C-alpha cells in the first residue's frame, strides 16, 4: 500500500482523509484544512462505484475554483489523483 492510501480510511459509506494529502491536493497548509472544512470553504463529495466500478470510491474536494479528486480501488489503492483549476 502506498503512502497516500494509508492516509485514506473507509468505514461503510464514509471516508476519512488525513489533512496532509488533502492540503497538498488543494495547495493549502495542512493546519488550515480542518477549520476550512468546518466553515465550508472546502466542500467535498464521496461517491461509491456501481456495476463495473463496484468497490471503487471517488472523493472530490473543492476550494474555490480548485478541484482535487482521488479514485481508490477495492483494495484501497489510489488509482488516480488529479487537480484541476
């Protein structure tokens, strides 16, 4: 398992992401992430795959115009990370 996937944990239909990879993806300081999530300046969507994507998860985070997405397979390996501004 790579370093990034160790920072992603899944429990049923929820996901937990450490602040460091999220901050990196959104070009922020890790210590700023928790407060920004609480105040709503970082928003997110958690999606579970169906059909041929069953077992995969997609997490998308937004901060202003910046979007950061992580796609994880059934073994919790990060398949894709990308940032779009």
